[in-house]
C-alpha cells in the first residue's frame, strides 16, 4: 500500500518513467526486493539464502539500483549483491517483469533510498528532527556503549537520544533487572556530564524498552520505572496469533507506567505479518490517554506501517519515532521512520521527536 509521497513495496507493473517515454519502466529497490524474494522461493540451498539476504538488503540500499546501472556503476556496490544476483538484477532492469502484490509478510515496506528521496524533497523534516527515541547498547543486545551511541547521534545533529535497553523479561535479548538499570542510570549521568564538559550538545534520556506480557503487564518494579524519563512498552511474545488482539493493546495503553507503545504490531519483514486489532479503537485510546504509539524505523520492522500511521493520525494519537538501532551503523535509518510519518501526513507537532528533551520528559511525567 502506498501512502502520500512515500512508495511502499511496489505492486503490479512499475510506473513509466516520464523522462524515458511511455513504454519504458523503471524498477525501484522495492520492486527488486520483491522479485528477489519470489526468486528465493524457487531456489534451493545457499542460493536461496543469498537471494533472501539480498531481498532484505534491497530495503537498505542507499541508492536506487536502477540509478547505479544507468550511471554505468557496478551493482556489486550494493550490499549482498554478488556476480550471479547482480546479473539477474541487471536483466530485470533491462526488461522489467511484472511485479505482483507482495506477500502479506512483505507488504507495506518502504526502502531507505525512497525515504532519503522523500526527505530530500522536504528537508525541513530532517533539519528540525531533534532526536531518536529507541536504541540499544551493550547493556542489553547492542554492540556499542551508551557514550558511543550518544556521540554518533550528536554527529548526526541530534539534541537527545533515548537509550531503551531491554528489561529482565526478555532474556534472549540480554534483558536487565532493576539493579542493572540503576547502574545504567549512573553511567548515563556520567556520560551526560562528560559530553557537556566537552561541549557535545546531546542529552541521553534514562529510558527502557519494557517487555509486556500478552495481558499488557510490565516486568519491572514501579519504583525502578519512576526513576526513568521515558518508558517504551513492547510485546515480544505470541506475535503470530491470528485472532483479534485489541484487548492486549488497550491493556498496555492503560498500564500507567507505559508512555510509548513500541513497534505495536510486531511484524517482521518476510517472517511474520504481526498482530491484528481494531486499530482505530487502539489509537483513539492512545489519544484519550495521552500516550504515544511508535514508528519503529528499523528496516525489518517499519512498525507502525504507513497505513496504520494514517489511522493513528486520524485518531489524534501522538507518534514516537525510534531506529531500534543496535549499533551506530543503524542510526541513519531514522530517515525511514520520519519519511513514513511525512508520507502519512502526521503534523510535526504530534511527533515527540520534534519536541525538546525537557518537553518529552514533562510529557512522560504527565502520563504517570
């Protein structure tokens, strides 16, 4: 499904290129991602694995493959593209095939290249962005320290970040207990002080991605949460249920310790479609309670997807955007989340990332 100026994974025949005549068509990275996934379904062994890897990588290529080919550059510049798959893509670009509607688990995903193009056309959205509100460090399953993530974000121009390491209920992702988060809070204070002395203009918010049970309950003691400045609550279990899950979302939003509902649907590219719910009712409850719902900008998640962001917009819900980055190299994907919000027509004043750190902290405190 396409929303606004931001194309999601393509369906049907690619659009004609006006510059090249009415009979010429150009495949986007989204089209190529789907074609690679379809080809993987007909392949075996290591080649099937390579095709699936390339399908996912097409979401994060920084440039359109068609533009590289048109400029005479090698497709091997693109991640996960070797000679065999590169030759396949080159043949598709020369003679574009029909691109069917993506499978449900691949539907509604945009690409990093498309997101960058959308923000290049509306530069104020990138220029006025103040921070990233979900990321992980070595305190849970990230690969960089709090300070390394803060410095990387400062170099991007962010004024603040929310470090949202996993809580104790998510053992598989290195979830930590109340005592560990107290120690992390001390580290964050030291990092903020050190960066401040150096004139690095960024603030690290004491935050958490708290694991939620299917009943919407958190796994951390309320006293520990009260020492934090922002609490994301996310579901990480029973994400393949097909029956309506509205009740669990309403329970999560009514949890007094949750400020932001993280990656709400729980979908994952080419793996699971995520949960179903009465989304207008869920977003209306978020708006009523003054809670936020997240656009997780990680390429494999993009959750909320554009169609649901539009429903959240209509309901008056507040939006939070986070990269869910697990290292500095993933921080640039904030562009995907911002472009989704732009394409869905969400006013910037309804997006937490365009507020100051003090405003976010005050907003979260008002939810308690």
